[in-house]
C-alpha cells in the first residue's frame, strides 16, 4: 500500500548545498551593501525577481541525484499542470513542472512557478484528479506568492541570500532536521518559520486550488478525498507522517471545508487519462530488480488485479525491456495495439525496443510516424534525435535540431545532443559552441565561457563563426560579472 512511507534517511545534495550556502554567507542576511530587492513592505517580491531566483534554484535542483530527468514523466506532468495553469487566477504566469525520484508522498513549489512532484505522489494518487488536486493546491501557493510573502521579512536582501534560503526550504521539505541545522547555524529564524505554510496560506490555497481544479475539468471531490486519506495515514503511521503533511499542516477543519465545497459542486465523473495509468506503470516497472518487476506485473495480469489492463501490459513490457526480454516485450506491445492503447508512450516504447535490439533505423521510422500524430511531444523529439545519432545520420540530425530550436529555444537537451553530433562529425568549434549553450541554459556560466574559449582555439571555424563565438563570449562574461555582483 502507498501508506507505507518509511525510507532511509539521507543527506541529499540539495541539503548539502543549502547548508554550504548558508554557512558560507551568514552575513548576507544582515549586510547593508547588497543589491536592493525593492520595497517588500507588502511582503511580496516582484514576479520578475521571483522568476530570476526560481531559475537559479532550479539550476541547482537539476544537479541533485534525485532529480528525475525522464522526458516522458516530465511531459506528462506539464500536460496536467498546463491544463490547471490555464484555469488558475494567473494563467500567464508560466509554470514548469518536474519530477523527483523519491518514494515519499510530496510536492512542492518554489519561486517563479517551478513545481516539483515526487514519484511517490504519482504512485500514491488513486486517480488523475487526485494528482491534479495536489498540483492545483501548489499552483495556488505560487499565484498567491505565499513563499515570497513569507520569506521576504526584511526590506533588503541579496539574490544570493534568497537563493540560499530557497534551497534551504526545499531541503527542509525532504529533510527538516538537516535544513533546520543549516538555518540555526546562520540564525535565519525567518526561514525556520517557513518550513511549513501557515494555516491561513493553506486555507487560501485550498479555496483557490479547488476553483482551479473544477474549472480545469477535473473531479473537485478528489482534493478532499486525497487529503482525507493522508490524514488517516498520519493517524496510522503517527511517527512517519507523509512529508507533504509536515510542510502543509492539515486540520479537520480544512478537510471539512474541502468536503463541503465538493458537496456543493455539480457532480461530474471524470475518467483518468490513459497516460496517467501508463506513467504510473512505467514508474512501478522501474522499481526493484528487472526480474522482480516482471514478476510483479505478470502476477497482476494473471490474477486480474488491475484498474487498467492496457497499463498493466505496458508496465510488463517496460519491465521486460529492462530485463532484455525483447521477444516478450514485443508481444506485449502488439497486445497493446490490439487493445487500442493509443498514446505517445506506447509508440516510444515500441521505438525503444527497436533501438535496444540494434535497429536505430527502425526506431527512427516509428518515431517519425508518431511525431506526425503527436507533433511537439518532447519525449518523441529526443528519442528521434537519439535514433538518428545512433544511425549515423548526423547531417539530418543537425537540420532536425535547428528546426526544433525554433520552437524550443530554451531546451538544453537539444544543445547537448547537437554538441555530441558535431563532435562525431569532427566539427570542434561548433561542438564547443553548442556545449556552451547547453551549460548557459543550465546556469553554469563559467563552464559555458570555458567552452567558448575552446571554440576560439578549435582552428576549424570560418570568420563568421568565430565572430559569433566572440560576441557570445562577451555576453556571457557580462553575465558572469553580474552574477559575481549578486554574490
């Protein structure tokens, strides 16, 4: 059952980073010669400043070992989140959703609309509307600027201090003891007080989140049902409460309010999307050893213990792919087609099977067809690029990446694949130039500058290419100077 929530205690990279930042900059919280973030007498940061700080925090999160860099999971979360964002009070805010590989039931929002979702929450939600209910609640914390309003208790703070405190808050949501020690070491009482949202903030997020959930077309009863189940879990596992409840105080009054809202709302049965079931099956297939995962799904199918037959066959195929039982996985994919399981996840799985068996051309053909049905799907785009690379179709791949960047100019993955492709082609200036953009998009300015310096020395660029490298290098050096001023 999902309510068994024990896990080994660990000091994550995020916790360590927060500790080192806060220990390294204890004076940041009280210095008088730091950049002014503006008048925060209304306890709010400007949206632009929130975005800037959120991007810096997100760049660090991407380097955490528990960050789940799975394009299919990320794409799914952003589809659900995008549907909610369109229905929230500030639909133009610009939310970005990502996943953390963590079995605990948790989700969190940080500055600038970045919303993290633990895999434990995805597996614990018994319906897509329950997952959407938690996300709607988190979106409401963002649109109401709860984190910013709670943390900006001083009239002047530096960006570096805000980033450090933001990281400490995120670390605390996973490991309150470690982050609490970090904050005590710096006398950051304002941060310590924000380990949990206030009850007023929680009630506000409940109310606005409910409205968002309903407007987006999800089942409004799901929010109360999920939180009620978590509350019961807390009573059963009193010494090991879900991480979500440690940072989002839940009261019987809040649950009653949710249930009253649901009773007054028009009843509408909302079926789960197939992708919700497939993503959960994929995450489950990645647990344990490949053999254990195969046995798990085989048993579910044999005993007919499933809510979605197609998703269970999909999970078995994913487990068999892990176990390199390609013939078994192929049979499951064919069965999915007979069950009319239509999804980019199924198409991508079929292509992955081709690639795993040394047939990149076959994989590319399947993906080309899938992209016609699902244009712009990031997971299919990345998989198609990998197939072209494995096939040695470098010129075709470069043209494909150039085209995709017109629609996804901030996609660091595209630049990473471009750098690898130029390296295989022996075009070193272009390789280092693309690698520089990869690092720049991840906020690693020093590494980006180093790559452009290597591009200058590559010796295989023309005047025009070298001029572009020089111009970009000047831009990044100015950015580096600005970052040093912030610190």
